[in-house]
C-alpha cells in the first residue's frame, strides 16, 4: 500500500498546494487620509467651501477564532524559518508587494494574500493572520484567502478554526476543486473519526464537482483508515475508472490488498 498511497498523496499534495503559489494583501482600513489643500487664489473676502468626498475602504473584520481553540503562540516553524536565503527572499517580497499597494496595478486582494503567504513562510502567524483578514475584506466571496487561512490555522494548532476557514472557502466558491481537496485532506487527517463531518464534506464535494479522481482517492484512503475495506475498494475502482490511460499498477495492488481483508 505504501507505494500506491505515496503516489496518490503526492498527486493530491500537488493539487492542494499549487494554487497557494498565487501571489498577493490590503491597506489597513481606517488609515488616516492626508489631504494637502491648496490655498484659494480667490479674494480673501470670498468665502470658499471645500467638500472632501469620503474615501471608502473595506472594513476588516478578523476571521473568528473558534472558541474550541487556544493559540498558545503565533510563532511557528515556517517553510523559510532558519534558511537565511529564503528568509531574505520572503522579506524582499513583502517589501515589493507592500510597495504595490495603492498603485492600482494589481488587485489588492492578491497583494495582501501574497504578503500573508510570505509572513506564513517566515513563521509569523500573527502578521499572516492580519493580512489574510485584509485580503478577505476586499473580496469576501473569493475562497483563496480562506483556504490559505485554514492552512495557517492548521499550522498553529487551531484545528477548529482551520476547519471553519476551509468550510468558508468551499462555501463561497463551491466548484473550485482545489479548495475541496484542501478541506478534505485536512478533515481526514485531523478529524478522521468525525464520520458525520467527513461524510458531509465528501458528499458536498461530489455534489458540486461530480466524479473527481482526487476526491475519490482521498475518500478511499479515509475509508481504509476506518476499516471500511469494501467501500474503499469501490472508491479505488472509481478512481481507476476516472483515470483512463494512467498507470493503475499501484491502485490495482491496493485493491488486491484490501480485498484480501474482506
């Protein structure tokens, strides 16, 4: 099973994380507006009224930390932690993306999201959390920042908050397969015994995506872990059917292994 599952997991990992490479986060709402008003050239005896239109900025409402979670520390070992070269690159990227905010060249949702990703890579959970929130404030109906926030909370050990964030990602963009894979990969790892929760997540994914090989692969692995070998065999057979032309050696071996347990 090890070789087969290793191959499937590798494929799923690529699907689950490839979209995180997308770069970019928001100017903190409520920041002061500095206006330099030129003196009127009209006669001092002529009263002049200047009307300043208010600048509308998104209100940042932090994604709620689930009451069941306690974040002992916002610092953790990020992917760049301890590597001087990668740390320097992440800091340089933060500076570059920050400099683009307000220039109108890029969607600030992406800028803030990218800055949050960099802070996460540096192991700075607090800054990453704040910038994901700023990203969400701009486009609350996009799933990427929620999914990335789920990954952050997973790393911080805030598993219920992570589950909430992944659920929000699939709620706002229910047909994006990557967010479904992210959610199911997390749930089957952290809450494998919560059958109702996991089953509902798989049902929701299938309802929106139809038959998807990545989803069925995750389900087959979860069913195997629950000792539901007959159901796992059915799921693996579905994966094989959905992957015509692919090398099914590993899947065939896993099916045979599971059938021997029946």
